[in-house]
C-alpha cells in the first residue's frame, strides 16, 4: 500500500491523490468556509494532501494549514483536534486521511458530523458508527494488479515501477 523510498521495486497502490480529491469535492459541495486536512505521518498522506489541495484550488478555496497526527489512533486524533479547535473554532469541515482519525475527531467535535469525510475506508472498522463518506479502495483489484505485475516481472524481467489502482467515492449517511 506504500512505495518504499529509494527503491526501484514495482508497487501497486491505490490512487491516493484521486481518493482525497473526490472526497474533498464531495465535501466542498456543502459550501464549507474553513476546511482543513488532517492526516497521519504515513507515506500515503503526501498524496492525500496533494489531492485535497488540488480540489480546494479548483474551487478557489484557501484551506486551513494541514494537521498531522503522529499516531493514527482515535484518542490521539481527538486530542490533536481539540487543541486545533481551541486555536481555530471557526473550522467547519474536515477531510481526514482515514476513518480512524475521523472517529477521533468526531469525538472531539460532534457538531461537525455532517462535514467530515474520510479519504480511506478502513475495512476493519466498518461496523463503527457513524460511517463516513470516503474513497473506497478495491482490495481485490489491488491483489489482481499485484499478481499481473509479478507475472510480467517473471516473464519479461521487467515491470512497471508504479501501478495506480482506481478508487471510487462511497457516500454514507451519518446519523
């Protein structure tokens, strides 16, 4: 799910930039005034932030400075976002790197529940409520593409350096 820095090994990844772009565009349709991106310190967060910034730029929105959680846990996200709200109570919409961070922020700011979207759906926490609008990654397609890259590499001794797998918007109602 991540590129290995300074490696020429082939990799198969979800299109992280598109993932955050489509969820940000969905959120922008609700006309937020003060929107920010909250990610983690993963390698995918750079692509997610890029897609978020592109969507904001497309609609002439200047987002709030992005926030990074050093731990991807709901408790840490809650603490970080609580501190952020103290300094900037006008934040009215947030795009999150994943559902784990989104749940932590929802605990800190339940009034934002209708203006929260998550870039990445985390399958292990599907049953957690509420469920957020997010980009859905087709893990079967990732596996299929990985096998194709491996077969190509074994047959021709060459393979693409990076293969991006499409993501789709999954709109979910929050209670």
